[in-house]
């Protein structure tokens, strides 16, 4: 059973992705830049938007999930590839120090370990994740999330003196 | 002087001296085979192999032995100590014991048993016991898996091994290895590997499996169960297991030579060296051992289910078919 | 109970484990218990420091749970405390079997932020080095696969080629493994004058002995075929669901290669084929890697032929302060898609660096594919993915 990958002109495809997102979710601030469709959504709508991307628009591949600690809020980037030149970047911002967001593992099963990693490194709790354990750090007796900006490291350096 | 010689030829004393010589031979054989194995591996793998100790690394086995003797012998804390320590001995004794029935040269055999083939089959199957003891005594899941694999493999391949011997027993009409060698004659086309060629192949393959060499080294399987039943051994116990492995490899080569390649018989009549015919025996055994090592360094490993399929579905039927063929031919052409 | 775990509403253990914990006496239909086994991290045949918690029913694996983190260095955190150029040597330590690709991915991400002009000669040198690196990664991976099947010899033939390529790297970059060669805005130094000829000679020689050393030696072996055919088979849907990229994805037949579909550097100007295979098992991945190595040889030849003259370093300031924003770099590493996401806050250190390492993502396959296989099949499946410890542990 072969998977059909999207075909046709890249620009029309990107436009159709954009239209798809706008029609279904009313994401008016979405834009096409180069080969990228940028989508900014509220955290609650992420699973719905990604479900649209996968089921309706046929974007098969979730490349990665990046979490950025903005000190007070968390940005979560989802990078989706349609494997034929088109990229969809879904960005959401979670307010607060203790982020919670719905999982997308039921839409993109590959998100499993990406979300585990995000949980490990940032403490982002993915609701409904089937197996939310730490990937890298100790499973128990380690109660920190190292990539948080509040996690100080002893070799913190500044380069202010340099020119 | 003559009385001393006569005394030495008296039965128990002669036996003990000869057995001591065999023990000496087997232990040295193991050391030399380790060296040969590493050299063969080296040349197959575009490198030199050991070449630091002595001339071209010829003293490497000595260095290995010194290292192994001085190494601490570690046993796992929860090991069943008696079984754990008994396993190397249980592996080593059968590997040495069978050598006593092998004729090295005309008249040079420690014990000319009239059931030598039966003795060989019986004693080699004790080796499976050693494997199980090693795996069970170590109390490690890797060892246990290795031991289970080893037991299953050795018992399964015992069947084609025995069946492939039956043709020779039928042709010779005797179970004595001396008779088998004498029956083969001093020309290489009269040796049993030609009339019994399928049996020879089956015996060779089953022998490979019996001594746990690649592609049948599943009990060791170092890429999945890291040495299997011998994973917990170190120092001299490990050395004893290795010696047993190499001794049984040499044994299998020697038995193959004796049964199928004419034993000490020279390949052509004018090459007969009389009492020094052990030279031919040595040459043939070394060649078989080299093929073992050649296969060892150029083949991947089989999987357990494929191993069993191969043994029961190919080797055993092939043996049975050729047994019938042999029997039929013997009926048609008497004598 | 840790503070975060209280927040997570549904921390559940993976299926079988939860059953076992709820009912510790769980037995199968014969009243026999399963055997728990721990493979790694010190397992000699394991790729790097991976620990697999296995549950065995005889020789059949019932459950496989990979545990990572034994080589975790938190590179992403270290990168946040370094200036932009100083992160490049760190990326060398990620996937230490294909360092050039890591450098290239990171540099592309920073250049995406900076908007600099890269001299064409530098681009050609980058692609040349990356393709040599792919060769030096694909060929040993065949050897690893054979090593896992129990054959020792091919690995030494494969490492002979890697050593020779490393000698070339040493001449070009000054290092055999940790190159720090691809820099933001170009490459560190021009090729030494005699190196293009040396690379050409080496590639010609490799092409001649490729068939005899890596195909004839391995491909026709009956045991190799029986050990790899049908092992680790996955469908295209499964492969895409698991987020596979690179040879593990292409061996199922999905025609996806970053070099062609998301072109970067000068790949659009070069001719090469994307290799796919239909079977999706270990043997198919072997064939894909073999064919890709030949494509790399083709690319290297084109690079050497088309190599323009000129500078190798773009004009950058001494201190890089990219504008605020996100930079993305995506390269096809030998193991799959290597992506870097760099977030800048306008200062001279990255605000956040995220690596998407193909080893990490491809390893999700283990949980899905290994159950149901025999214990000795685990290692060939690892050979299908060919992960690198530095890659998945960042």
C-alpha cells in the first residue's frame, strides 16, 4: 500500500494549505513566506489545526517540536513538511510558568518522543500523551528541567567585554 | 632398560602415559589454534594479526596464557558456585576424552575400542551438559539464553551427526576407528568422502554446529547475547572453556579426517611414510581446521529458528536419503 | 511524586507495563512467565549507549523500551551560552559519524538569520565535504550491519575506506573527526592545491573496488539474505507515522530526499538520483545505502568538475549579532533529516538552539517494530536505523 505524496505546483499547494487553515479555523494572521506557511494559533486549537493538516491537507511529516522558554511564557513550534517542498510552521504561545498543552501524538505518532523530550527539557505537560516519561534525564530524583532559562548553570558566561 | 620399556608397555601404565601425552597435545593444540585463529583472521581482514611477541608473534599464546593465569577469577555473587566452576571442567573433559580413540598413525592409538564411533557420539554429547551448567550456574539472563540455545542446538545437530556416520559404519561393518581407517586404503579416491559425499557435507556442517563455530555460534552470539553461556567467566575458567572450544574444534577436524579423509593414510601409495604417517593425519586435520576458521571469518550467523529448520528439514532428510542410497548400492553390488 | 507529575493529568505507563503493574502475576497461556532482560548500555554490540528494556517470551521479544540519556550532554543548553560561531565545534559532537552534516545544518540555520552571501566556491567545498562524509558514514554502516549479523570481516574493509576519507579530511580541515570546518559565511580554509586530484584518485579507486568489496562480498550471501529479508518490515504509512527520514524511510519506497525536495546549498545544480526500494526491511536498507554511496561518488565527481575559483569566506563582521527571529537549517544527513532551529534574541549568543537529530527520531521505530521479532533480529533492525549515540542523546 503506497502513500501518495502531494503533487503539483508548490505555490498553488501552499495557497491551498493556507486556504484550508483559514477556512476551517479562521486563522487570519497566517501567511505564506517563500515555501513556508506560517500559522499562529491559540494553544487549545493546536490538535485541531494539526489534525486538519494531516487528514484534510495530507501533510504527512512532523519534523520536530521546538519549545522556547520566553520567561513567563512558552512558545511551541511545530514544523510540518509535506515532503515535496512545502513547510507549515505552527506556532503557539502558552502563558504561565507551568505550561500544559494537548498532545498531538494521536495525530502524528512521531510526536511521541518529541513531546517526551519537550517535557523532559522544559516541563511542558502534554495532556493525553500515552507515555510521558523523561527521555534523557533521570526518571526519578531529578526534579529540574535543564533547558528552562531559570535553570542556572555554573559556567554561565557573558561576552559583554568583547567587541 | 628392556624391563623398563616392557613395564611402560604394560596396560595401565601405557594408558596413563599415552593419556598424558594426549592431554599435553590437546592443551597445546588449543593454544596453537588460538594463535592460528588470530593470524587467519588477521590475514582475511587485511591486517597482520598478533606480531609483537616473538618472531611474527609466535609466542603470543604464551603471553595469553600468562595473562589468563594471573587474572582474577571472578564469579557472580548469586552464582551457583559448584555448577559455575564445574561447567568448564564438564566442557573440557569430553573434548579431551574422545582423542583417545583416534588413530594418529599405524598402531598409534591410545585405546582401540571396538565401539569407538559410539564412544565419540556419546562423549561429545556430554558437552551440552557443560553448556547448560555454565548458563544455569551463572545466574544471568544472557547466559541462560545462551545455554538454552546451546542445548537445543547441540542436541538437534547430534541427530544428523549420528545419521551421517551410519553410512560409514555400513560400509566398514565396524565401529572401530582403526578399522575405518584401514578400510579406506592408501589412495585418495578410495577414501569415504567420495562415495559418502553428501554424508561428508552433512557431517562437516553438523560438526561445525556441534563445536559452536560460525555460522552456528548462537550459544555465544556476541552481537546479541554477548558470549552467551560464557559471559560471566574470567581468568582461568574462561581459558578452560576456550581451550575446550578449540580442543573440540580440533577433535571434530580429527574425526572428520579419520572418518572421511582416510585418517593417517597417505593420498597416494608411494607417499607412504610408514610410522611417520601421522604427518598426513596432521596435514589433513590442519586443513579442515583452516576451513573452519575460514568460514568463521567470512560468514554471518544464523538465527535460532533458521538453525533448527536447517538441521531438521534439510540435514536429517538428506542423511536418511543417502543412507537408503548407500544401503541399496550395497545390496546391488555386494562387497 | 515530583511536582511536574502532579500537573500531568494522564501519566500512563506504556501498555504492557501498566498491565503488568496492575496484575503482577500476569502469565501467558501456558502459565509461563516472561523474562525481563536489559540490553545495554554496556552491551558490546549496541550502537553507542542505548539501553533496551526487553521482555522476552523465549526468544521472541514481547516488549521493547529504549532508554536514552547515557550520553546526554545538553548541547542545546551549552549552545545558549556560546557565541554563534563557537557552537559549530559542539555540533561536531552530535552525530559524530557525520559531523560535516551537523555543521552544515547549524551554519545554514544561522545564515538563514543573518542573510549573508556565501561564495560559490565555499558552497561547492561544503557539498564536496558533506558527500565525502556521507560516503564515510554509509560504508561503515554496512560493516556495522554485518557485524551485528555476526560477520566480523566486512567492518574492517569498510573502515579502511573511512580511514582513507578521514585522511583526506585531515589534509583539508586539520582534524580527522571533529572538523570545525564549515563556518558561518563559508568554510575555514580553501582546499590544499593537491587535494582535488587526491580526492579524484581516491574516488576512482573506490568505484573500482566498490563492487567486489561491498556488494559481492555481502549481497549474495545466503545467510545474509535469510537474516535480513523480511526482518523489520514496515509499511510506508508506518514509516511516515513514525517520522522516519533518510534511508529507513526510502527503503520503504517513500521518495523523499531533503537534497531534492528542500534544496539547499548547490544541490539543485547537481545531478543525482534519489534511491528508493520497495521492501522496507533490513536488506532493502542495505541496498539503499549501497546505491546512495554510489550517488555520493557521482556528486563528488560533479563537485570537483564544476568547482569554481574564488573566495571561500563571505564578508561577516567580527561579532555576529543576528536580528531577532528564527533561523532554520535542514540538511540530509546520512541518517535522515537533520534540522536545526535557532532562535535569536538579537544578542551574540543564540537564545535557543534545537536540533532535530535523525537518530533520535528514527529510533522511535524500535518500540513499534521490534516486538514480535526474535532477539537476534534486534541488532539488524538497529542496523536498519543505524543510529549514533551522540545524535540521539544530543
